[in-house]
C-alpha cells in the first residue's frame, strides 16, 4: 500500500509577509534598514575630492561684453569635446575618458566666466585635471582670438581640497534613514488590506429563510 505524500507547503511570498506585519512596523523597519545601508556606504565608500578652476572671457578691442558672454557659454560647452581634452590629458596626466567622466563645466548667464570642476579620489589629481582642462580652454581660445575678438584667460587656479566632498558616515546614515522611511511609507500605502474573516460579516436571513420561520414580508409603504 503506497503512502500518499503530504502536500508541500509553499513558502509565503514577500507580499504575504508584508500583509502579516502590523501596519505601524513597516516604516520604522524600512528606516532602520536605510540607516544601516547609508552607514555601510559611508564607511566602505571611497572618499572623493573636488577642485575647481576658473576661466574668464574678456572682450578685445573690436568686441563687447555681450560677445564675451556668448563665447564664454560656447567655450563651456566645448570643454568636454575631445579636441580640447586632447591637450588637457597631457597636463592632467590622465586619459581623456577619465577627464570626460570626472570633469564638469558650468557657466553663468550674468558673467563671462567658466568654472571647471574635477572630482577624484586623489586631491592632487583633481587639481591637475581641473587646471589641465582650464589650460586647454585658454590655449584653444588663444588660437581662435583673431576670429572671435575675445581673450580667454585663466582667472584662478584650482586649490587643493583639504576635505572630501563625498558625504560623511553620519550624513549618509541620515540620508539612508530618510530614504528608507519614505520607501516604507510608500510601501504602506500600496500594501493590500487584510481580508475580513467570516465573523466580520453579520448573518442576515434571506427571504426564503424568513418565510420558513413564519416571518411575513411587510408591505412597502409609499
């Protein structure tokens, strides 16, 4: 006689486990998980340093301030181009791909100035990359001065950063806790409601049951 094997119990899914948890526990649990993740990122992450160099565009004899402002915006856009970075990689001592990934430029709508910011795990390398791209912009602007009638000059060199710009461990933990609490609140909003048991519904006798028990239906009044 063969014995029938007992049916295997399926492991509850994550959604089913969430349904079993009390509603008030979702947000604090998610917040604690976010704090743990943020703390781990702050402790294990490599600190990064940022250095910024500034380039200014000034009008020549046959130009005006408006033209200098327009060329400053244009030079800020072409700073990421390979033609400009080709010279910058020699002075910075890093490949072009690294410059394009870790160097950003920004311009102002009110002043003809370009900020060149480089980020790296080594503060000295960050300074070299920022100054290298700024120097490449100055060189390129000098070659085009006869046609643009503006001069591109390095306004200030980058300063070696004394502290990392990446978030510290307490700040990373705080950000992680806030993000975890927010995600927990969102999960609580989309969390499916619990199903009501049979005892939650009142037993209302149907028409057939009422007639069988001797209850006559009452006429409707208008």
